[in-house]
């Protein structure tokens, strides 16, 4: 994940089933915009993480598709 800028934190996203019926809300989503590019088709579901100086890995979010 490179060349992304976080636009908003804690964004609620309404979820709908295949029939279009509301089924719930996904909360605490991070909205980011690509200002360059390095993800490709098929990257959805990949983890975004940080490795701390002590070697600890901290999960940040999961890559998900969006407006392109």
C-alpha cells in the first residue's frame, strides 16, 4: 500500500444484501484515496500493517475495492 492518503476515519458504511435490502452497518472504516498507484486487481482482502521498531506487527486495515 503506497501513495494513499487517509481522508476520513471511523466512516460508517451501510451494507445491503443481493436484493438491495439493508442488513447492517460496517463501522470504523478508514477512507483513503490513491494519489499514485501500487495496488492491482485482486489485492482486495490483503492486510495493511505497520512493523514497529521492536518487530511487533500492528494490523491497520484490509484493502477493499471502491470507486476507481
